[in-house]
C-alpha cells in the first residue's frame, strides 16, 4: 500500500447508476454490490485511490447506505483510519437543511464547507459502477502537464446496451467525447446512439479544488444539477477540458445481465489478472476457513471465495464467501452471493442469487445466457 500522499483528495459518489440494477439495490447501493467473489464495487476505486497516494477520501451518499457503512467501517482495511484526512462519509442528514441530492452538483453543494477547509490542491471524482485498477497518480500527472481546467477519463469501446437504450428523459446520462490530436475535448454527446467504437466517458474527473468550489457555487445558484451536462458541456468552448484515455481492464455494471457477464468474464485468468494487477485491491476482512472440496465433489472452471463447502458438482461459476453446495447438487454458469445454500439434488443453471438464499432440495431452476434468473436476498426457493 502506498503511504506517501499526493496533493489530491478523492470524492466518490456511491449511488450513481443505482437505477440500472434495481434488483440488486433494494437494500444497498451500487457501491456495495458484491463483485468478484469477495469484493464490493467500491473496493476498486477506493483501493486505487489509496494505492495512488490519495489519503483523504470523501463518500457522498444519497440513500440505502447502511450496508456500505457496515462494509467500510472506519476505513482500516484501506489504511484510512487517520487523524488528518482518512475516510469521510457524508450521509444526507449530516448537516441541518441538507436534502437528498439529485445530481452531482447538489451532492457537492452539501460538502462545500468541507471542501473549503481542505488543503489538497487537486480533486479526483469518481462513481462506483466501474471496477478497475486505476493509477490516479498518472492521471493527475497528465492533468498537470496538460494545464487543463478539467480532465475527463474515457475508454475507447462500443457503447453498452443500456447506454444505447437510454432516452432523453433518462436519469442516467452517458457521455461520449470527440478528442482532437492534442488530447483536448472538442465535442461531447449525451446518450449517443453510435454503435461503433466511441470515446466512452467513465465519469472520472480531475481538477483543482478551488476551481471545483467556484464551479459548483456558480452552478448551484443557476439551478444546475448534472456535472457533465450543466458544467462541462456548457463551457466546452471556454474551458480547457482534456481527455485521458484509460486502456486498462474494466468491468462495468450496466444491468443484471451485465453484472452476470462481468463476473463470468473473471473466470478467464487473463481478465482476472488484469483486474487485480498491478496493485492490490482491499476489502473488508471476514475470518473464515479456506474453501473445502469434500471427497466426491466435482468442480471445473470456478472462482470460489473463502468459507465455501462444495460436496456436489460446480462448473463455470463464481461462488462468494460461505456458499454451500450439498452432495448431489449441480451448479452450472451461476453467480452465487455470500452464504447461498444449494441443497442436495438441486439443479441450477444461469442463476444469480443474492445473499443468504436457499435453493431447496431437489429444486430445478434454469435461466439462459441472455436472461439469467435472479433470486432476491434471504429468499428460500
């Protein structure tokens, strides 16, 4: 873990894009969705900030944040239990008069007093719908070298299906950028329908702290809500907005099907190594036994976290902590979250189970590759 601080603070918005996965956010937010066996979505951006030397991180939440607070605790696992800086969580009731914010501008208004009191020169802002191993230090260096007012991070890829399906009234805004030879953003489109390769915005922004305070203060007094649409797009001709192309591995949650696909992609060692290197990803510790494979069990191409007990057959599946597969049970092409129990003789395929689900003895449940079946938290089927 990097101990030397860079001159930047981090701001994370954990509720962004909750509406994309309504099945998974009934009692949690995007940031605390379990991912990759033993992690939560926030672990990736938070660990990347810490590994890049950012030791002052604020999380601005809207709702359903109790599971996130339980996961993060004091920030000890990320080395953020500090006298100065460290981990700061701002729930909507933190100060008198604060309401639940609608967009990033309103969210930042609620912590303007905090921002004014900080000493860091730069700010890195990010959502939590994308898992990656980001080098924010390199991004900040590029921002400084380009003398940009704002640096936006993008990846070159085809738009996900949810972005193509979004209409003008959608609360989830996607941005694509036109970048000139000097790296400057010269065009910006909201909810593009381009089916080719695009410069797809990752909702990661870098700028000076004083500049951010000035922009948010002005935007709020004019009734603006969305940072990208109402601040960047409106001033694209007058501000020096630079693009930073990210070429590393990312996993983006764009819906239940996307969640299933991104977990399954990690069964490929190349993808798994790309996501978890070059720096470590930290998460809440749960003291548990290593996974046990009981005599007679059969497994092929699986990722199993600690605490699992496998007596039956498991193939092409991701098992989170504490999953139990009884003798005679068959599990194929499934994502089973923490403490799921598959009882004897059950046969399941293309399932996504939330935490503490029980698939009862002899039950047969099958989805398809294009439509995985979801079983809600604490359900017994």
